[in-house]
């Protein structure tokens, strides 16, 4: 595999993959909502966090691509 030579691509990849991992891990909270006694209000807040991080992934990708 060829290493990334462009630092913008490297940082974009690290940031977006970290956010995707965060989203994936927090999706597991929904699966164990009852066991964790997660309230409806907490579930809604977690959903807004997912919306924010997903939107941030798109925005960060756009910003890094625009800079490049």
C-alpha cells in the first residue's frame, strides 16, 4: 500500500475515520438501551450527536478538499 504523501489527505482520513469509529461505537448504545437504562431524552440527544458527527464528516471532507 502506498503511504499518503499529502498531509491534508492524511489529516482528513484520520479525522473522518475517528468520527466514523465514534459513531459505530455509540450505535452499540442503542442496541443495549434497556440494559443501560437509557431514557428517551438521552436517546434523542445521542441521535443529535450522530447527526452532528455525520454532518461534520461531510464538512471536514469538503473543507480539506477545498484547501487542497
